[in-house]
């Protein structure tokens, strides 16, 4: 018998001695305990323990004639019994885990702190924007004081993936937006304009917010957070500005 089969038999719950006993029964047919002990090289002092275990696990049956003979069950039947036993044991493990470990996890989860990141440099900010877009499922609110067409092209495949999806997208931008950028945005969601915008950013599903501003050196910088309170505050301010913003240019 191949080592692969022996390894698989052990994976379904048999010991080394049990594997040897079952295999010799498949090869020779019904045997006595003494014959199994000799043929499978199992100490006679342990052979009855091995055979009783195999019977309990559903791999063999016993003829009660004298002397008792042990008969192998078909692998298909034995495996079905083993599978049912594993499934029952798994359910018990699953319940014990849920009862004792889940409350511990929930305590840790409730203590988790929300993240706040400072992002410097356009590549890092763009990367975070893209991550937010990919994770968005319901609503994306975007405020941009200015948009360069070459930057838009970098985002276009991601923006375009929203078309036909259930994600509701709203763009709030400064007046003077190029015609090409306006057309691209209008295909993906609602667009409104304002005379002046002093910053920008994005809010995803009221759960993530990215705020854009210029730092003391005049370099574009952003604050990202997954704090729901901050995201909700940013959404309220966006909606406040949205009401006073204009539609098509």
C-alpha cells in the first residue's frame, strides 16, 4: 500500500496501528486478532485495543463466532461515517469557540481606535483616493477646487468603473472646469459648481474621509481618517455647500 494512502487514512482519524490493521484486512479478508497482530506487526497486548477502536470508528465489523474474526467495511462506507463524525465534532468546536472566544474578540474590537493619517505628496494622496474608490459601495462625495486633465486620465479607469453601478457619486468643483473634465464627471454622477473653494476631499460611505489642503510650504497635503464622526461631519458640510452650488455651467 502506498505511503500516500497511509497518510490520508491518518488524516481521517486513524492511528498508525489502525492503518496497518485495516490495510491487512483489505488485503487478506477476515482475520483473527492473532493473525492481525502478526501480519500488521502490532503487539498482541495492544491489538484488541486497536481493533475495538477501529470498530467504534466504523472501519471494521466483528464476527462473534469462535474465534472472533474481524472484517473490513468498504472504504466508501467507512469514510461516510468518518465524515459525519468530523462534521459533528466541528459543530461542537465551532459552538465552543463562538461561546468563549467571540466575546473576547468583541471586547478587543470595541477598544480599537480609529486611524488618522497625514498624507504628504501627490502620489500618496492619489493612492489613498484610489483605495477609497475601490472600497466604496454606496456613496462617494468628491470636492475638488481644481482638476488637471492629465491627473484625471490617471483616475479615469477607476471613475469609469462606477458607471452603471449602484454607487451614487456627486462632484463639487470650482467654476472654470474644462469641458472635457466636466463631461467625464457628468457621465459618472451629479456635478455642481461653486465660485470659490478653499479645499477639497472625498467622503466614502460616510465611513472614510480624505481632506485636501495646502501646508505651510504650499505643498498639497491630506488628512485621512476612518472615524465615522469625522466622516459624518465632513458629509454634513459637503451637503451644506451642495445646496448653494450651481448645476450645469
